[in-house]
């Protein structure tokens, strides 16, 4: 009869040396750690990307709670290529966008964010997504609706142009006046009543001035003086024609141009822009009185309500406004004067930047970028 074998397993386990148990535990721990790491990496790859943005038409437009616009459509295409979903975080101004990226509240930010050396120091930027720069917006359409003809006429009377013309006229007058004085004073019934230089020359100058303005009231008697008079009358006609042309041109230009026509005219003016934007830095440099607005719409409204004399803001945004809502109420003056590029902002060292740049280049190569651009800005 065989005796039943004692159960050996538990005894054997108890007999295992402690180093073997420790090794087994370490292996288990390592496996668990590996699992956790792989799982969290997979989670990070598939988690929604938190994208901070702000409303700046046409880069970011909000209609009935839905976001669209050039930057949003561009980002959606990039997100698709990266195979990542997006969760948008709409913030009030550009400083808050940068803060959100800096604090880790957002993985990146895209709107109308200009790449500057100061920002590049604290963040990482993608390749440029669009050219931009600053430009000036004023009230009124092509013809200056705020023109005040009386004020402009008064300004013209003390203008350099008028003073130059008067100077030329005075010099011109001296020549025929002297000829007239020399010849006519010797004639018995001449128009210069005295032989003395001073009262005589004044008389001759008065005649020359009147004739220049085509208002001659007396004609000389001496034949030589008559030749001078005829020549002088022709000079007068030409002079008046030139002067009238000059005056008309100046008045027309003033009617078309307003008091603000370029950055040089911003000094001392009340100028609006958006809070924390690159335009604030520019306006601080020139001596303009700056008013900052959070919403771009409020900025345009302030201009229309005459709370500011001009708006200095991003050229693409102003172009869109003047071809849409502001078509009949505002116009852009002068060239783009502070060139900047828009970019996507990441926290420094973000691994996303390389992926996004690759996706961006891919969109450009496949003309998808061009299609989105033309949809919002028209053909270049
Ligand atoms: N492009 C400007 C900037 O980056 C203005 C942005 C804005 O107001 O949204 O400062």
C-alpha cells in the first residue's frame, strides 16, 4: 500500500530562498511600471489637444457658438494629419493665450499671434503660418467724409505752397515794374507820374501786380513799355493758370486724404488697438494716446463712435473688416508698416512643435494651405 504523498507545494514555496522572492517581486513591479508607462504614453498620444485661441476675424471667427476662420481651419487640418482631436479654449486676449501655454493650461495656442523676439525667448513658435504687420484704419470711405472745406481753405492760405507762390510772384513783379518805371516815367503822358524812385517804383509795382492777376487798369504809352506790358500780360495768364491748378489739386487731395494718412500722423492722436498686442508696444514708442480694447469688435466700434481717431491693428484683420462689415464706414490708410508673421505657440521644448511643422509643410505641399487661405482672403 502506498502511503499518500504529502502535499509538497506549500512546503517547497516556504523553502524558497528570500532572494528568489525578491527577484520575483522586482520583476512584477517592473512589469507594472512598464505597463503604466506604455499606457500613459498611449493616453498622451490619443488625448485631446488643448488649443487656446481668441476671436480675431478672419483668423478666428465665432458664429452661433461654432469656431471657424483661417487659423481654425488650418489647425483642424493639422490636427487631422496628426490624428489628434482638439479641444478649443477661447480666451479674451493675446496675453492670456500666452499665459495659458506658459502655465500648461493649453498645449498650444493659435489665433493671430505674431512671432516676436521677446515671445520667442519664452516660448517656441511653429514655422510662420501667415504674413502680417500693422496698418491704420480710419473712419470714412474713399472720399474723406469728415472733410471741413472751410478749415482746409484756411489751412491752404497759410500753407507753404501758397507762400512759395507769393514769393515767386513778388520776385516776378520786380522785373516789369523796373522796366516800366525806367521807360514810362520819361513819357509826358506815361502812367508813372513821378521821376522819383520810391513813389515811382511803388506805382510801377502796383501796376505789375494788377496785370499779373489779369486786372490791368492802365496801359503804358511808351512803345517799349507797351511791349513789356503785352509780354507781362501773357505771363500773368500763365501764372494764374498754374496757380489755379495748384490750388485745385491741393484742395482735391485734402478732400480725399484725411488728417491721418500714415504712421507719421499718429503723433498726439487717440489711437485704439487690442490689449497686449504688438501694436501696443509700437504705439508706446510713438507719442500717441493709446486706448486698449479686449474684443476686436469693440475696437472697430470705438472708431465708428469717434472714441478714437484711428485704429492700429493687424493688416489681415483690417483688410477683412474693410471688405466686410466696415465696407461703408472705414478705410485703411498707408502701407503695412510693421511687418510680422503669425505662428503657433508652444511651451518651450514641446515635442509637438516638430510634428506640427511637418504637418504644416505637408499642407503647403498639397495646396490645402492655399485653399484655406483663398477661402478667407481671396486669391493673391
Ligand atoms: N498680432 C497681434 C499680436 O500678436 C495681435 C493679436 C490679437 O490682438 O489677437 O500681438
